[in-house]
C-alpha cells in the first residue's frame, strides 16, 4: 500500500462565496454575503464591490430586513451594472431611455389605433355602398340623362371582378354614348 491510498479526500462542505473569495478572506457559515453572491458569480460581486465597496454593501444589506435582502442585492447589482455602463447617469440614464421608448411606443400605438379606425370606417363605407347596390335601379337615368344603359346583375355586389369598368367588358353600350377622348393615332379631337 502506497501513500496515495492513505490520503482520503474530504469533500468540502462549504465553498467560499464570491465576496470572500474576491476579498481573500475566510468565508464562514454565517457570512452575510454568501446567500447573495455564490462562488460561481464572481463578476456580479466584482461590479458591486467596485461601485459601492464591500463594507458599504455589507452595511446596506444589514440595514434591510431579511425578507427584503434578496431584492436589495438585486437592486445593488442592477445599479452597479448600470453605473459601470454609464458612469455619469447610471440607472437614471437607463430609466430615462426606457421612459422615452415608452412615450414613442404610446405615440405609435395612438397612430396605429387612428389608422385602424380609419380603415374600419372605409370598410364600413364600402360595405354600405355594396349593400346599396342591391337597392338601386340601375336602369334609371343618371344626372337627368336617359342615355345610360347598364344591365343590372346581382352578382356585382358580391364579386369585385364583375364591377363595370368604362371601356371594359362591363359597359356594353358605354362607348357609343361616351366615345373615348383619345384614340390611338389620331391625337386629341
């Protein structure tokens, strides 16, 4: 039996928290920072330590009730991260930027609502026109002229491809009453 078999590795029951590891001190079981800065979150504590200092962080955590400490640490981490990104304004700059975005989105929402309302009104008007086509007597004269002749077809109210078009297939007699203004090769009248 060699020396290796006599050495028994003991599993560590308590790893030092990120704060104690960074500050190079012994982390005992009653460390106030351990629950909030586990050993694998060194960067989180590094930011908080750089902005506030370890002793100030400990004092701030002790001033807060135990039930609110986790939220307080989250706020400290957020503020430290924001302060590292923007040393002048910190989280205030981020909040102002978010408020500006909210205002822009509100304006965009109002604009979109107005456009939706406008499109709804257009749809209602078109629907009203289509429904009134069923009630029109298309054989009656238009503008006092009895030259207008259009055969009435119920299907035009429901099929936009069947709407009459001047010069198209829908007006059989339109060209004889309303000759084209411009004919190819002849120029204007």
